[in-house]
C-alpha cells in the first residue's frame, strides 16, 4: 500500500492499525507456540504408575 500511497505512513490511523495488527498476530503466534511447548513438555514426562 505504501508503494501506491506513500503519504499513508504519516496518517495516525494507518500506523496504529498496522501496529495493532502486528501485535495481535505476534501474540497469537506466541500463545500458540507456548501451548504447543507445554503439550510437548507434558508428553515428555515419564508416566507415573497409578
């Protein structure tokens, strides 16, 4: 978009929107990675005798 409308980089709503989108997706990816890591750690533990 900036190639076609370079003035958009100075518009506060555009900058805030893009920053929020990057933050949202980073948080989603981090949360998913942490959940998968927790599952892998639980699976790696030796099973306790019942």
